[in-house]
C-alpha cells in the first residue's frame, strides 16, 4: 500500500518560521556565550567556591 503525505503550504510556512526562530535563538545564545563566556565561567567558579568556604 502506497501512501502519499503532503504538508500544506500553511503548515510548511509555520514549520519554516519555527525552525528559523530556533536557529536565530541558538545563534544569539552562542554569540552571547562567545562574548561573555569567560565572565560567566568565572562567576560560576566563584559561586561554587563560595559553597566550599
């Protein structure tokens, strides 16, 4: 039995928009981590060390 499944244009537009939004959010998060990663990492280290003291 052969079945044919087609995505309607409105669903395709929705999925494309969601994928684009996810890609932009991932890119923005990576860019923020790239610019401020050392500060974030050091603050996490300091917060972890404060629990040890």
